């Protein structure tokens, strides 16, 4: 979908640089055909959504505590919270409409990955101090 099709999404700064990136295809490099060039996507910075925290949020102690409480969860609880979020998002009419407009879907199940825990590393600092 083009940005012009969205209401209130007109580019105001016509001199801003356009960001170009490669479209994610989900294919591993081994699966791609060898002579195939990756497709590029042009992004207008003014219309891109920001991620992260604003300075106002970061300096507000109460908000930071709420954010940290939701971020610092044990793995089992984190899985449960993420699953509930995905379920709520997939059942929300406005979210469904937006995702359908961009031909997006969300899987309710989290991706299972194998991992391992690395041993603790001790870092040496000035004055013969070590930190774990």
C-alpha cells in the first residue's frame, strides 16, 4: 500500500533523504537463486514510525517502573504475556484492519529456538578489580 493512500500521510519536507534498504524475504542466502538481485524498498523518514523511548518517558520514574515491570519477566511469564498480546492484537478490529491493509498476519504461537547459557565472564578493570 502506498503512503498516499493513507489519510494524513503527506510528505511535508521534500528535501529529506530517502532511506533505501533491502526487502526481507524470509529466505536464507542458500535458498536464493545466485544471480538474483535483492529488491530495495525506499523509506521516507518523515513517515516512518519511531521506536524506543522519548526523553520525557525516560525521565519519568513512574513510567520507567511500569515499563521495567513489564520487561523484566521470567521466561514462562514472558511467553504468556507475549501470547496474550498477540491474541489481543489479532482480535482487535482496528489492528485487524491495519494489518489487512498491509497484507500482514501475526502467528499466535511464539517461535521456539534452541539456545544455551554462556558461562560468566569476569572483566578486568583498573586497579586490579574484576567485575562479573
